[in-house]
């Protein structure tokens, strides 16, 4: 695909910094991969002397290598122009160029083709880069001149010749435009020869480039070379809604991709009967509503909207039409509906891959476990709880029996070695005790 820099700067990509001479072809618009590059020619056969040269955007032309230069894809060459010379990049050489000539220019005469003058020098490339830098400013000035003359035209692109002797202005217009005064003003303003070339809206989108509704670069600016007519019948055959906003491309015309699958739909509709024939039944007459090409079903509905839509296969519809031609009528269309058997999947849900909440545990926050404190949840002291679990605590106490030794030890323990008795008593009182 051609990158956006090549589309706007005319073959001088900013990413690879190779000034449009990269041999990979990835930065070129309407690129051609040379799949015959590694194939040697038979003995005694000379190389094809016609070379395809690419200029700004999608403009290409064939030139004759009369001087026998050793050219490769990506070489910058100077070719004949009228007047002067132009600078371009070699896009196709060798036997693949012969195929391109047969495909794109059937009436091409090699001896009348323009010649390649030389391989571009550094001065030629510097002048070529200068010409590309002037194009954007010149286009804005030319639009201003056209508006001052009240001309109903849109100047979409400007292309300078490699030697800066001529500027070609591409414009679109709905009606015929008299731009003789505009050419005089441009010649005085830009000090050079001016050529006006009218293009269509599709050619304008091809030159400017862009991104389509599919998310890819426009077909006309990457690989599409011919613009075939697209009609609304292509959308009807594919059963698309006739919405101009969805069916139109950036050029304002119907999308070229509507023709891509049209042949497949036309072949599939050959197996379907005509949809304008009504089916006669004893219940009521049925008319065609829609057709599902992929499921091979035709949906019919009774007059008056009774019973809803009834799906029938093309074979069943042909059978009913044949019965009607013989003067017979079926009782109702539901008798001809084929039952659709839904096959169960031949796998078991062993790991829960069909569960809707199989990922819920991954988002739950883990609660931190609290460290055990001095008191359990029931509020009793931990020592008392442990004593209740001992055999001595569980056994009933007999009257007059001595308490266990562990209980006596707990009684003898006092904080800070404080003596038994009143803790607030004075020393004299303690002695009397």
C-alpha cells in the first residue's frame, strides 16, 4: 500500500528518507511486484527495451530505453517531455514491462514511444525536489485566482514538470468552464507554461488518496487502474439498503467494491425462481418479501399479513409454481416448509468454557486474613477458652476437693510482686496485718 507521504508529496517519502527511490515498492502508489526479476532470459534473447516510469501519484507512462542503460526498479531517470524533460522513477523493467504494455496499452507502438534521456544527476534531483516543494503554494494561489474570476471549478492538484518549465493543473467541474483568462493570469503569475486537465471525481480521489469506510486505503489509489461503471442494481442484487451515505465513497459516487462480489450473486440467483410470481394457495395468495442467498431461502407472506413470513427453498417454490400452472393449489405454504435440524455440538463443557461467569473470580479482591488477637470472636479470654477444653475443666468438681495445681499457680501470680491484701494500704497498716 502506498503511504500517505507518497500520496501527498509525490513519491518523496519522509519515513525511509530515500526520496522516493526505494526499490522495495512498498512506498509507491499502484506498485507492481516484479516476480520475474530472478528469472534469467534464454540464450540469445535481448532484454525488453520498454520501461514503465512512475511520476507524481498514480501517473505512469512507458518509455523506450534506446541507449541501453542498465536500469533497475527505483532508479531516477530523465525522460523526454513536451517541452523539455521530466523526472520520474522506474517502476517496471524487463519482461514484466512487456506484460504491462499488453495489459494497459494495447495499441502501443514501441518505435514511436518517447525515450529515456539519461539517469538523473544530482542537479536534476535537486531541481525535481524544488518543483515538488512549490506545488502546494501554487495550488492555493491558483484557487484564489479561480475564485476571483467566479469560475465554477475545483483545482485539486498541481504537478510541476521536472525542469520547472511547465505546470499541470488538475481540476473537476460539473459543467464546461471557460478558463482562458485564468490561464493568462497563471502564466503571468508563475512565469511558465500552464496546462489545464479536467478529471473526474474518481480520478481526483485516486490522486489525493485517503482511507475508506473499511479502514483500508482507497482501492483506486493503491491497485485499481480502471474505473468501471457502478449502478444501483449491484446494490439491489446484493440486497443492500439503498442509502446514499453508505453506498457512496469519498468521491461521491457509488463504491467500486460493489462490483467485486456481483458476479457471485448473479450466478447464485440463477438457481432461484422469479420473485414477481405470486404463489396461489387455498388459504390466500402469497407474495415474495425477501431472499437469503446464503441460506438459499425465499420468504413469502400472505396477502393481508396473516401468518407472518414463511421461508421456502427455491425447489419448493418451483414445485408450487408448477402446481399453480396446472390449476392446482396447495392447502397452505406451511406444508412445504423444511424443518431445520440443529446439530448439537460434539464436545463436552469439561472446563467451563461456555460459562458466562467463568471470569468473575479473577476480578474479586482477596480479603486479608486478620491476625488472631487476645480475645476470640465470642468475647471470652483465650486462656479461659483453652482451660475449658482441658480434661480438668470439662470434669465436674467434687465438693471439698482441692483445686488443681495450675489454678494455685495462677492465684500466686500478682503483677509487680504486689502482696495480697488491700493494694492502697500504707506500710504501717500492712505491718499490723
